[in-house]
C-alpha cells in the first residue's frame, strides 16, 4: 500500500476518500476521481474504478452501536431489525479478501465531530481485518490515539466498512 495524504481538509469538501482509494489501489492521487465533487455520482465512480482494478463492491458492514447512538429511541416501541450479514462482528472481515487484506472504512472526524451540535462528520481511513486503523490520510493524525466515541462504539470507532473484494468472490 502506498500511503497517500490529504490535500484538502475541510468538512464536506475534504479528499480523504480519494486518498484512501488511491492508497488501497496503489494509485496516484491525480488518477483517482475527486469523489467529494460528484454529489450522488460518487458511488458509480467508486464501483467502476474498483471493477477496473479487478475488485467488486459487495456492500457494507455497519456498526450497530453507531446506529443505536444516533437513533436511541428506535427500539423503545419496536424490536430492532437488522440484516445480520451487514453487521460488524469481531471476525466478519476474515471472510473477506479486501484489497490485499485491507479495507476502506469510515470513522467520526476527530476535527469536525461535535456530539452536542449533532454533527457526525465522517472521515475515511484504511483498516485491517482486526479493525485496526493502518492508514489515516490526514497528515495531522499521524500520531492519533483514537477516534471520537471509540469506547462507546467499539471497533476503534469505526462506523462502516466498505466491502471491496477481488472479483469472482476470490477470498483469502
């Protein structure tokens, strides 16, 4: 993995996703689409790029604790319903190949997250199968100790993992 670092660090217009994808696929920053500028078209661009590199987007894993935190009354009058294949578990990523065993994940932004104001700005990082962050594209976070709410959320504060695996479901 070639570590690519952010050039734009602003809420809502940062380029962390572009840097994470460039890092995962060992690409130059300039050769990866500026996803943040694409509004609703970012997903198709990510999907096409993944396919061109021999990978397929196969969904996401979600952190239940994150959903419960932002929707604390959802289960007060109705039983929670989860689609279990999409829920993070301790060993779930061991069933996935990822990109050489690494995965694109989202955390809450240490700089822009504000629980009191309801701002849950997210930030893209690269993780391994044990949910350890192995690359944060923000150069200011090289020595970061952790991400917002990690003690409550678990999984090092990771809220979502994109499942980008080798085509034809080739698993490690």
